[in-house]
């Protein structure tokens, strides 16, 4: 009896259950990550591995002015989406939480872009934003506002902002529903107490609703940042990264360097940089959250 | 009572479950029976296509004018052969292989060829991955030097040397196999078209605005000014796709990139930024500043440029042979005039030199070659392409094959006839054994060396066209290309086998 207990000890069973997940994590996450970091110090193409080249790849990437532009584009997209999606998501959540005729239609209409293919969304927006064939500039020129018919895409400056607009339009419905869920789960007694105390609607919103939604806001912020760093299809379909690599994001540039220039070494540097940025942001937000919970 | 009704209900549920299981089991048995029946049919077929097709192929090459289509064992049905064919040209009638495949399948009903179409850039990115992972389609189009490169690296591509008997070789022109032959003499593909880069002009637009079709750079500049005044796009060119810079790469040839290839790319005794090639880039920059290109060309791909030309809204387009099918048969074709493009009278280099060659091919995956029925069908298909019938079919798609065929071209449209006349022009120096690309010097290794210099070289042309770089930026950009060239040559020499 005692021997049987040893044979099927709890630790053994725990290990057996965790092992498959750990193996999958090791094979599909840890190993590729290790391989990418290792490759960033090598000269490697599809077919040939020329061995270690020290820090050459890192130096070439970090001093390349195109990479500086690409990093700046990525910063614009990340902060742009954070600044737009969070407040718009919250406002949409409030709207969807309200009782009005057509509430269901608004819920569906705002969520549909989120479930559509990213490629389809980008193609639709191409025919809106393109300076030559796009509807926006055609309308502006038609009503005599030629001076406002900018190069929304295809120029060297505005493409990242256009990417922010497209990605925001695609995702705002999702975050609206996320905040709606958060609002539905708020305890009613705090609001009742506030109403008894004579708090106005604005006071209830700013002093009760938003503080209670802080955790939802933090989770949404992390998700927005991660998705913004991973934005890929929009730029690829709208501009292909042009003109002259000026509208690339880190994701599209690393794809181009790796799969059209066959330089896996420099592509791995960009992939490692992307990983470091996403990890840094995530750790910052998690650290801030943990501090908040402890308080 | 409740207990009885409960038991009755439980029993009924149990019976329902049993019935479902029985039905499922029956379905599985039926499906597996059907599958084994079809397998038995395949294996019970006595005649092998391999032997039959080989005999028929010999008869075809001897005859030279008939497509091969007879099955020696006429009584038994021929074994079904399924093949996959990959390309980036979506319209089968515009694809030199696709149009032949359609005809081949009519005469060989047992051969089923499934065409897989990819976007060009995606296609070029997928193929090396497929080659590396040995998941290539059975038959696929690719650039000749990339086929030989992939063969050298990992043998996922079939060695086709044994299928090139003397009769088959006699059907081909001397240049047909130059780029598809490895260093140790193995032939690793079937030739595609004779690839030359030409310029199509919409003569109706030139006549409408009283502009002469330009033969020199100065005449081209004058044409640009006139067309710009009349809101007509002079040159349909998009820079969203990186690759269609070939027409302007031809200007690099006219300013000596091939003539100085050894000094530039082998001995490295000449700087790119100090060579006459600078003049070619200056010419592109000047045209861009004059407004020769569409305003939104940075978001315009090659197919959109073609659409602009086909719609009669652009006066000229630079177009390689393998893309001619996209204009053949369109309403604008009758108004086109095909030329080799402008010359630079003040250049000391050969202005009649037209870079060309059989630079693309159709390769076979090593896996497909292991199947005797598949390889036999593929070889027969490709031998059919170089018969007179196959040659004419390819011409319908705009492709002039490197075949020893004298065909009457009067039934074909203007572009095909014009191109054939131009290729046959004895005054033009078409070097069909060469390529546009300088990287042949670097062991023809595009992945390791050619792309490192070639991609930014072409990107600078696109940058000048889309206006992100101006003529004043050219010296600095060429110095960057020099730095890249120096590094590539250093790496190439250090790793030379």
C-alpha cells in the first residue's frame, strides 16, 4: 500500500501532465527564439550557412537609416493605436451599454470589421486612400478641396498614420465589446450608493466607472501594443513598404530582408529587436499592474 | 410507473446510440470499399504510360510536326496521371505553358494537370522554401539561375539530362539550355521563352499629339513634355512591385554595365559610382522630374501599369517577353509599335546590344521525377511545346520559344509578328547566351551574393521613378552601392569553392 503511494506520487503525476505542454512550448517557442537570436550573429541564406560574423549584422542593421525610419514608423503605429483605440474602445463600450433602439445593430456593425480578413480590409482601404484611384481624394478634388488631397499612402510621411486609421477601424469593435463586458460586470451597489449621495453622471463615470475598469484598460493596452507591433498585412497590401522602404514597419521589413533578399542574419536581428520591444512593453505594463495589485 | 418510463426512455436512448454507431460503421466500410475499388482499378491497368510515351515521343521527334497523343495499348484505358503545375500567371491563355497544357490534356485525357497560381512576389518567396523543404510542385516556372542554384544546393529539383536525347536537342536553338545547365553539365529544366526586354508604344496616342516615337533619350524627353502638357502618362510604370525595372536595367547595359562587368564585379577595379552607368540613373531621374511616370506609381504594381497601358491611358510601357501575353489580344494591340527602346548617342557602348537569353525555365521536382508516369507525362508535354503546334500555341500567349521551327506567323497579332521580326533582325546584337544580370560572375548565386547588390541596385531605379530619390541623390546612393559591392565581392572571394 505504501509502495503504491510512492509509485503514483502527486509530483510524478503533475510532471506527466505538464510535460507535453512544456515540450510544445520548448519546440515551438523557446527553440525558434534561441535559433533566431543565434542566426542574428551569422551570415545565412536559404541554402547556405556561412558561419558566425560576430556583431556585423547588428552593426549593419542599427546604423541603417532605413531601419531608423522603420523604427519611427513602428513607434507611430504603436502609440497611435494606443491613443486612439483605448478611448474609442471605452466610448464604444459606454455606447453599447446604453439602452437604445438599434443597439444590437451598432454592436454587430462595429464588430464585423474585426472578423473580416486583414487582407480584405487593406484592399478596401487601398481603394479609399490611394492618391490616384482612391475615393477620398476623388471626393476632395470634386468638391474643390484639392489642397487636402494628400498622399495618404504612397508618400514618405503619412502612411504610418493611415495604417493607424485602418487598424483602429478594424479593431475598435473588439475593444468596444471588451469594455462592454467589463461594464456589465461592475458591481451595482457602488453606483446606487453614489446616486444616493447625489453624484452626477459625470462624477459616477470618472470616480467610479473608470477606476473599476482599470484592469480591463490595462489588459486592453497590452493587447493593443502587441497587435500594433505585429501589424503586417495592412502595410504589405497598401504600399508594400514603399516608396523606397519608407513605409515599412519592423514586421514587413524583416519579411522583405529575410524572404526577398535572403539575408536571414539581418532578418533575425530585426526579429530579435521586435521581440525585445514587445517584451519590454509587456514587462513594463505587468510590473505596473503588479504594483497596483499589491497597493 | 416512473421507473418503467425511465427504463423505457433509457432503453430508447441506448437503441438510438447503437443505431448511430452502426450507421457510422457502415459509412466507413462503404467509403473504404470505394477507395480500394479505385486503387484496384489503377493497379490492374496493364499498360504503363512511361514505355508507351517514350515510343510515341521518339515518333514525334522524328516526325517533327505532329503532337504525340497515341496510347500503344488502345484497348485498355491509360493510367491516370495527376500533376501539379505552378505559375504566377493567372490566365491560362496568357501563360505559355498553360495554353499548351490545355491542348495537351485534350489529346491526353488521362493526364490531369492542376495549375496553382500565385502572386509573383509571393511565388518567388515560396519557391526557395519549397525547394528547401522538398515540397515543390511537380512542374513549375522559375528563373533559370535560381533553378540551377537550387539544384546545386539541395537536389530537390530533378536532373533532366537523360530526357534530352539528340532528337529533342535538335528541336532547340543553341541558346535554349545555356542557363539551365549546371557547371558540371547537368540540364535541370525545360526552356521557357526567349526573354528579351522591349518597349511597346501606343502609336495612336503618339499620332494624336503629333509626337514621334522616340529613338533617342532627347526625343523621349521631348515626348514626355508634350504628353505631360496633355495629361497623358508617358511611361506606364509602377514601383510597388520591385522587379519590373528591367527596361531601365537595359539602360545600364547601354551605359556599359555588361561591357565593364569584369572590372566592376570580378576584378573590382572599377567603382560603380565612377562608371558610366551613372548616366543611366541620371536619365531615369531626369525623366521622373519631367513627369514621365504616373503620379501614384508607388502604390501601382506591374499589372496596374499594364492595365493603364491597355486602357489607352499611357503612351509607352517597358515589357519583358514573358509578360507580352497580357497585351496580346487586347484592343490596344493593333495600335502598338514594338521597339528595343531608345539609344544614348553620346554613349560609347554598343547601343544595339539587347540583353536577352533563355533566362527562365520549367523545372521538375525530384519527387515527381521518381514517378515514372509523372516524369513521362512531363517530358512529353515539354517535347510537345517545341513542335510546330506547341510553338504556335506559345506564340498565342506571347512567348517566342527557342525552337528550331519555321512557322507562318501571319495568323498572329501585331505584337508577336513585330517581336519575331525584331529578334530576327541581323543588325541587333542579341546575346541570347547572356542574362540581364551581372551576378553570373558571382557563381550565379543570387541568394548569397547577387541579391545583396542586385536588390538595392534595382531599388534605386524605383526610388528615382517614385520620386523618393532625386537626381542629386544619385552620387551618394551609388557610393552606398559601391560599399555593398565591395563587401559582396569580398565575401564571394572568401567563400569561393
